[in-house]
């Protein structure tokens, strides 16, 4: 598929001015030139044109917001000065697998003051003596060359960082949900605890209550017995009085 048609398909009827990322890898450029892109892509921040047969960048439109450009596995051997003119805010540039042989070709990138990462892996220039020291000296703004800094520390993985950020955002609701569950469990536990304490009262307390009930019953029985006794005493006294009266008669 040619690059112009691929760009059209990637748009999906959207306005080019709204596009921030565009990938046209493995399409075919017309005559080795950038095709299908225009200055309407003013919001474009990421552009990938891997293995599209590019031999020149002369027709690359001005993309002032472009920060990351993938151009690996093409046929570029020069014309890098176009990048300084058209994409002045580039931070990451991948030129691996191209036909770049001389340091003078890379010198054209000196005007890219924001350039942090440059990849020239599998280009002939990497076979030059003191290649890395020479490039770092020529482009002091570059921190990472072919994925490593001047002290051979590996560059951070930008994709992994993006995944970490998404994971942190997704963790928020999960934490809130767990807290709510914990609160509900605490509430249920407190209510259940009160019931449990009443049902599982110490045996001694229950015995005390039973003893108190038994004592009350005994007191009631004794009170009843005493009442009956007093009644019998009164009856006996009445009978004695009657007997005395009969004797007097």
C-alpha cells in the first residue's frame, strides 16, 4: 500500500489538525519521498515511518509539535538538515538501519537543541573509531545514543513508564472500593460483637443471675409460708377464745 493511501486510512475521516499520533510503517513512499503528509498535521507529536523506502526528507512538511520520529530501516544517507528546519522540537529520533556513514551527516542535527535520544544502530557510521565519543562530542544535547548514555547506562523505557502511569490511575478505584468494604465489615463486626457478647456472657454472670432468681423464689415461698403460719396462729387463738367462752357458760 502506498504511503498516501495509508495516511488517508489512518485518518479515518478525522481532521488532520486533530491527529497527535500517526503510524504508516511498511507502506511505500513515492520516489523515496514523504507522501500524504501536509502542514495540516499541526498537532502531530509522534510520527512513525519505519521501512517505507525513504531516501530523502525534502518533502517532509513543517511539524512544529513533533517530539518523536521513527525513521528506522529506510535508505536515508543525508538531508538531515530538513529535520532541524521542519521539526525543531524533536526529543527522540530513530535513524537505525539507514545508510548514514559520516559524522558530517549527523552534524546537521546540532540545531535540534531539544534532542535527548538518537539511535543510529545498524548504520555504517557505528563502525567508525571512537564513534560514540565523537557523536556525544558533536551533539552535546544528546543524552542517549543507541539506547545508552555516555557512561553506558540504559535509557528508560518510555512505554513501560506509560504503563506504570496507567496502572497507578487504575489502582485508585480499587483502593477506594477496598476501604468501603473494610468500613462495612467494621460496622457489621461491631454490631455482631454486641450480640455475641450478650449471647456469650461469662458463665459466672449467668450463674449469679440464676442464684438471684432462686433466692427470690425462696423468699417468696418463705413469705407465703410465714403468711400461712400467721393465719393458722390467728385461727388457733380464735378457737381457744371460743373454748374459754363455752367453759364460762
